[in-house]
């Protein structure tokens, strides 16, 4: 996998986690809304070495503990992808510097 492939994969992971956080926010905002059903986010690996987030309505009620746990997991996943992205960008910059010299 090339450096650009690594950064693209990490970027898609960050975008997927952003989608996930949006669903969590909707769940928390509607916790007291009568008839509201929890949104669930599924993450899928795609052939292009990226991650796709799909949000679907469930028949489950919103549980604050589940939302908090999911939010913590999304934050950690986002940070891990951001670290990979930053490392890939640093490597790319170093390669370009070597190429110029």
C-alpha cells in the first residue's frame, strides 16, 4: 500500500467516525422524544481500502450508557486514524524532500 493509500484509508476512517458521532448526537438529542428509535452506525471495509459508515434506524430505545460507550470508542478510533494520517503525511513530506535533493 502506498503512502497516499494509507492516508486515504485513515481519512475515510475519520469520516466514518464523524458520521458515527452524528448518529450518537441525534440519539442523545432525541432521548426523550416519544416514539424515537435509536440510530445505529455500521462500519464496513470497502474494496478501495476505505471504510464506509451506514446509519440505520433500529427498533431499540436509546440507552445513555450505550451512547457514551459508543462515543468514547468513536473518539479513540478517530484519534487513531488521525495519528495514521499524520504519520503518512510526514512520510510523504520526507519522501518529497529526498526527491528534491
